[in-house]
């Protein structure tokens, strides 16, 4: 993967001159009394020695290549011109067969691979390449491997000494066209970069985290080009779904029309055990391809492999999405450092940007993954696919800064931009991936050789809307296919009364399908606010091959302000270092802007060093809220106003984190660039994954770590708010009432007063009272008889005698003939 980095003070451009020792003439070994199979020992055949590599110079070259954003190398190519007519050793095996051999050695090499730049074998001829000790063998390669491009590039052999053996019928020797054009000397193995193997934060695809992505994982492979460069790539489906072996990777991985034939694809290079980060096999390989299209704008290359993958490899063809929609979550499947295959997760939405930019939408050419929540990417991951929440590819990795131990970003060339490219068939995907002109904007994965039942799409139904509806989207349609050899019976079931399944059972003939619709019905209008879920089960009643489920999530209600901290008085939160509550002085601003002289509203803020800039060599220093009760909330978000100054994350750091236990904190934001706020700015972060339905939620702002140079004003925050959907009743009888009897207060917490808003479900008697945490009556606010409908009553924080009550937690209690409902309120003095 291309990565930006700090340029070396001096870049040495080095060219390695490798001397090739070639024998002056061939040795004819056949004699009239030579017995079949009686061949010379290896010590007696022609040998070609390639000098050792200067690894120090190679390392400097690789540093420069990384700076330039070029694909990483694992071998150094050595151009040669070796043909059986002038090099190597010939022998007569029997009356009808001749043997040609050549030994190639490079002492100390980790691997060797060969590029046959001319390859055309006559029928009955065969070629193998094996280690000199006989431990491993590649081939046999035969006339079946003759391709229009006329080349054959071998996979790597992990040895420094190989033997090339060609057997050819005597009558067909003149038909032979074979030339070794490149000997490639390996100096590091797959998974070995300059700083060692891939980081420990990577997640092997065999781990349970990959269970929902098993079919997608099979589409991804590690690749070699020119016998020396490696990257990641993936097989991609086309609208004809005819298994044309189209394969995508990144443009900067260096594949073009001139070298596409040298592509070697290694399938299923995976750890056999979760967490092993090693032990994979490179035995599932294929060689050769034809260049089809490429474009640097979105950094893509598309080739067509010159043959189908072996059916035994289980390769799949990834689906895709060429719309411009941002993914709500993202998954990367890749080979970090060209190590065994890994999977990474981003649980937040992606953004549309330019390459290596945070500005939205920029030129629209790239997708930014803000930070990986699980796993990462590394050099060698370039060209790997980014899947959206619907298991469809939306881009391929161009580059970025992500690594184990940081929360930095990656950028993927956008599939939608690659679709149109630069307007020609050789620069765009559309001609190749929509060959029948369907105009499709999405396509699902194709799994050749699959059996049983297949259900697409792979995503569930996620819907939302206000109490009483309407909800959008209101339905999803699934394609249920029969991939088996006989008719299958199926059944689709659900539990929730607010769901309807259309075409829920029946039979599907061979190679046919049915559409099943899952819809939200009118019963959902009676649901209380909050998040409601169900699971739809698809069952193959014939043999259960392909049984699967899809989740349904329905979020009812409109997000509302639940807690407000205007900082008119101190909430008493926990501070470390120079964090403090009070009025900022307008100091600092050694770089960026100075602190403000007051809050966004009012005088006071929470800030780091209210009198100036943060300091050098800081460790992390935290401001942490007291526990916030979100036990009856869903879809929780955090909003606040900030004035922040912080250097770029290579040097200084600022964070927003959240926890539901006060110990384990999740980062929801960190600076990915220099921040220099010149005015108060409101920001909002989705914290639902941590905060929904949790009774003890803590928000933390962190300043640090910092380096030894520039300093900035740091954090200033004000007007902190928690928004969410308050959960209502979920019982069938209560749902009707819950749609009418709602109770809330705004703001909450409050200092001087709050407005209590409620709705009466029907005309009749009611009462609204305030109680303290001990259950003692504090104030009667309203009561008597009233018509159905909304009402609002103010409470000024006083009891029935007019005396201000102390800071603390109080409860508003609404009683009607059919409903009792309470609301927690927080008073801050």
C-alpha cells in the first residue's frame, strides 16, 4: 500500500548491476548406448550463478519506493535471454524423448522465480521447475498453458537453487519456442517487509470475526507482478454473471498492458489457525492475465486472468456498488505486508474526499476510512477491496497512514469513479463489468459451484421513523435462488407482529428463484419509541443447504435533547493536568489561534489550560463526565461546541472517547490533521454503539500526547448535549397508550427551570407531580380534568412552599386513568 512519510534527508538512487554468468555453449549429452532415464547428475549440467544481492542498497531503494508510493518488492528481477538452443544441457532420455536442463543458483536468496518471456510448448512436451534438493516442484506446465500473450511466469520457490527441466518429443524439438527472460531473486518472503511481518492487531480471516464474510473472503488474493512486486487484488463479478475471470487491483501496483502476462495470483493464502498470523500456503496459484483497463484518477487496474481458477480453490466473484453513496460501515479484506489474509472493520460511515484529504467531498475520487475500529491495513494491502455494509465492493485501497497502534485514515479509489474512468474502454470498468448493457448500479457476489439455497442481498432491513410512522425504507425484497440439482422447498419465518413476509413458502425449480418481500406493517404504528428488532429465517426444507437469517432493525421515534450541560455552573466533572472549569483568558496561540475569552454561551467553559497553550512532552490528560443515564435511550448522539487548536497527529493528539463502565473507553473522534478553530464550532458524534440502553455512560475529552515542538491552545468546550430516542412501552396493550402518553422535560439537566411536556391519551382526570429520589412529594405541578392532547408545565426548581430545592435527581410523575409514567430530571445549582 502506498504510504506518505517523511522523506529521507538524502535519497540515494541505486541501480544494482547483477552479473549473469552464462555458459558459452550447450552440451549435447545423448549417446547411442545411453539407457532410458540414465541422466547426468546435477553437478554435471550447465549452471547459471546470480551474484548475491547487496541488501543494504536494496533496503535504501525500498525506502525511496515507499516514499514515491510504489508497490513493495520481494525480489530483484534480472533480465536475461536464455534459450535451450544455446544454453543449458541436452540429453537423450529414450528414442523418442529429449531432456533439457539448466541449474540456476543465487546463494542466500530466500526464493527464486522465473519469467518465461516466450513460452510455446508442442504437444506432449512438459516443463517443471524444482528445487535442486528435490523438496518442491512447480508444474508440470504443458501445451495447455500456451496462451495468446506467449508468456509464463512461475510462482516462487523458497530456495536459492533451482533446476529447470524440459522434456520434449524428438520430432517436436523444432516446434519449441522457450526463453527465460527474467530470473527474479527473492530477498524477503511474503509477509516480510522492512520492519518485519504484519502487525499483531491484524485479524486473520479464519477468526470468528470473518464468519459473516466467508464468501467475500474467497474473492481476495495476494499477487505478484514481474516476478518482483506484490500487492492484493480481488475477483469481480460482471452483469452477465458468466464467470469471466476479471481481477481488480490498484493502478499503482504497476500492472499494465506490457506486463500483465507476468501476473501470478495466489489464492487462499491464509493462516490455518486464528491468531497465528502465519503458516499459510502459496500452493493455490495461477499465472498470466490480459490488461483490460486502468486509470490513475481512482487508482484502479482491471485485468482478465488467462484461465479460470481451479474449481478446487473455491474462488468467488465479488459484488459491487457503483453508486456514490457513502457506506454506513466498511470492511477490508486484504494481505497486510502481503502476509496471510486479514479482515478489518470500520463501524462508522465513510466519507467522500480527494486522495489523502479530509475535505468533503473534495474531487470525489476517493473514499476515506477515518480509522479502523478493528484491524488495520499495511504496505502490501494495496489494491484490496473495500466492502460496504451490503457486502459490495465500493473501492480498492490506494494508500493512507493506518497501522497498528494508531487511529489514522486510509483512502480507497472510488468504484463509481472507476466505472466511467477517463471515458474509454481501456480506462473504465463499465465496458467490462456491464457487458450486456443492463445499467445496473449494484451487483451481488457470484459463487461458482455453489449448491443449495442462496439468499441475496446479504443485508438486513434497517428502518426508522417517528412514533406512529411512516417508516423508511418500509420493505426489502430478497432473491431466493435454487443452486442445487433438484427442486427445493423453502420457508421464511419471523416473530414480530409488525412484520409481514410475502411469498413466505413454496418450492423453487432448479436454476430458478423467487422473490420474498419483508415489509413493516401497520402494527408498527403502535410501537413505543425506541429500537425494535427481529430476525427473519430462510430455511431450505429439502436439505437445509444454505439456511440463513437476516436481521431487521426498526428505530421508532425522533431524536430529542435529553441532557444539556450549558456550563453556567460547574457540573463537577473529573479533571487531570491543566483541565479546568472557568472563563478562558484569550491567551496562547503560539500556533493556530488563541483561546476564546468566553464560552459559546455565557462566560465559562471546560478547557485545557484556560490561560494559554498546552505544553510539550505531555502524556494524555483527561476531562471525564460523571455517569450519564442512557438506560432508556437509543440512537444516542453527543453534541457540543468547541474551540480547538492542535498540531497534526504525527506530533500532537486530541480525542473524544466514550465508555459505559468508566474503565474501557472507545475513541469516537481524534484529529486526523492540524485543527485551528477560529470560532466556536458545533460537532456531533454517534455514540449509540456504546451508549444505547446503558445506565452509566461517561464522555471523555483527552489532550495529548504531544511532542517537543509547536504548541496550540488545546481544547475549549461548551454547551454539551446528549440526544436520543426515548424508549416507550413495548407491550401490546401498552403500545396504544404509549403512542399518546409521552413525558419529557427540556432542558435536562437544568439550572434555573425546565419545561415538562406531556400528552394525555384521552380526556379525563390526571395529575403531574415532582418527587425526590426518596419518593417524597416535592411539588404538585398540574392536575384535574382535561381534554386529550399535549400540555406543557414549567417547573422552577422549587417545592410547594416556594423554597428552592437542592441540586440532585428528581422525577416528574404523570398519572392518568390508563397510564403512569415517570421522567428523571437533573437539577444543577
